[in-house]
């Protein structure tokens, strides 16, 4: 007999786990799937200091707490990589890589998140999440009265640089092209007294022995001048990749691969919902992912009830 769920949640990061908690408390038959250990990007986060009420704790600790919460409530979890989703009207089909496993569900919540792009230069892996960060709001406070380098020149890089320049003593921006962000934000950043901008540069390596100590980069112009910016920390903003390959053909993602969802987290396809970083949104944080998960589960449960 086919195993039919009310709601299948793809992704067990904070969005997926919160969706699972809200869905099971709405009396839904719930299955949560993740290709990796539950926790999503929290697993790779050294310290979390901005999740309301939790104080200071490691990403792994918060991931375990959230997962235990889902298990106490009886959420079914399976390690599976979802490779395809078919929107077959009232029953959706979720196909996984492992043994061609197929699940059927009345509603699906997609909470597969994004992955920050990396430069792939020497030293990057050595200092990832321990000197190199992808989130100024999360880690910026550690660099009060210190020197940082920001890599990138788009909207995220410029907005986060404005935020960081208010915290640290010196901020150096190294970017492949010129600043491409909103002109007003660029003007504001250029006027900040502790900011130096190096456009048309290629990062060569991150240096350090016991901690990160600087960034070596060179001009992409004919002179190819090499420079070195000493620093206590680096923030990389060179874009992100949306984890939406499994459902890219459903017509619910934009050109960046992110899901277009409304304030109820519904997509243009009835019964298919988005939550967390994979949706088009302004602030990608644990707390906003959890919020999306709660809203998506509430909408998905109402949708399932409407089918009865
Ligand atoms: C280095 C770093 C530090 C951060 N620090 C903080 C912080 O201090 N505070 C804060 O609030 N935010 C922080 N963030 C942001 C925060 O981690 C994210 O906003 C949050 O994790 C997004 O949650 P999510 O559930 O939407 O996605 P994710 O956490 O990305 O989880 C998505 C899950 O989906 C799974 N998945 C993807 N595709 C598939 C598939 N095809 N099949 C099965 N499973 C799949 C993934 O394995 C993953 O477990 C940080 C981010 C980074 C990168």
C-alpha cells in the first residue's frame, strides 16, 4: 500500500523543523526529509547569538534542540535526497535518490535553503566559519574595534559593509568589478571615513597561521599590482546558490532559483509551499526561517483540511 502523508517537508533546517512542529500540532501526518543531518546551515555556524531567548550557543546545539523538539512531538524523519517533485493535482509525488524511494503527499513544504558561493582560493577552507564569515548580522559584533575585509561589490556586500563599518575600525572592500549595488548605498559607503574600496581585484589567498591575518589580491587591470590587506576577519558576499534543482521545473522559482511565495508562503501551485532561505526574501536568518516555517505549515494544514 502506498504511504500517503498529509504534508512532506523537504529540508530539515530551521524552516523545515519549525514547519514540522506546527504541522504535527495541527494533527497532520508529517514526514520531514533531509539529505544531511538535521540543522541545515546552523550545523556550520560556530556561534549563534541572535536567536531570541537562546542566548549564546553553537549552531550544532541549536540544531539538536530543534530536532529533539520535532522528535518529542513524533515527527517522522528520513535521510533522503529529493531529486524530483511532481505536482499531480491533489497528490504530489516526491522522488528521492536513495533506492528510487517515492512518497505521496497532499501538500509539500519546500525548505531546502541556499548555499553561499565561495571563491575557492587557498586558505578559504582553513578559516571558513572561523575568521571567514558569510553573515555580518550573525558575526559582525565579534569585530568591534577590529579590521575586516569584505569580498564583493553587490547589494549584500555594500549593505553589510555599511553595517560592519559602523562596528569595526577599518573596513577594506575587495571586489571583482566596481560597486554594483544601489547607487545611494554606494555613495553612503564611499563617504564612510574608515572604508577603503579596491575595485577590479581578484582574491589570491587568505593568509594566517593560528588565525586569519589578511587577504592577498591583485588588480585585474593591465598593471596586475598585488596588494595585501591585513585583517582580523573576512566577510564574503559573492552571491549564493539556491538548492532548488529538485523542483526547478515546477515554474515556481525566479531566475536566481528562489521560490516566489506570498505572505502565507503559498506558491502559484496549490498545495506547494515555500519556507526559509529558499524563498525570495530580504533577511535570511534563523528566526525568519522559523517564522516562514510556521506560516507555511499553517497554510499547508488549512489546504489539506480544505481537500476533505
Ligand atoms: C556561515 C553562516 C553563519 C550563519 N550564522 C547565523 C546566525 O548566527 N544567526 C542567524 O540567525 N542566521 C545565521 N545564518 C543564516 C541561517 O543559517 C539561515 O538563514 C538558516 O539556516 C536558513 O534556514 P533554512 O531552513 O531556510 O535553510 P537551511 O538551513 O539551508 O536548511 C536547508 C536544508 O535543506 C536540505 N536540502 C537541500 N536540498 C535538499 C534536497 N534536494 N533533498 C533533501 N534535503 C535537501 C539541506 O541539506 C539543509 O539541511 C548563517 C548562515 C551562514 C552560511
